[in-house]
């Protein structure tokens, strides 16, 4: 789930790069998560992440992760918010 959330943050940064200068992406929630298979050291894990919608600073995503044989590992839906990096220092 962490890998998919990091991929989503990179997707936001790439999609609206001019608006993400000095910003940080915070994970807001994770839901509809299913773990299908355990992952062990040296397992290569891949993920597909799709942005479902964005409203203001809040984005909604879904993603799947799978191994090299395309066996499902995890699926989830989550939300993330873009925040000013200066807010991080005030916490």
C-alpha cells in the first residue's frame, strides 16, 4: 500500500508539476484494501495506480500491486491531499 501511495504522490507531482512546487502530498485514508498474497524479500513488486478524481487539493486513487508472474498482491483505494510544505514546519 505504501508503494502505491508513493506512486500516487509522484503521479500528482508529474501531472500538475507547476502547482506542486514546495508542496508535499499527505495520505489521508486507505479503504477497500485487500491483501491477496504475502511478499517476501527479493520479490519484485509492480503496481498500477489510477487517479479516480481530484477536487481542490484532495485526490482519490485506486491501485493494484502484483508480482513478476502477475499474481495479485494487494488492491486498495485511498485519498491524498496536497499541502504547502510550510504547514509541515508548523506542526
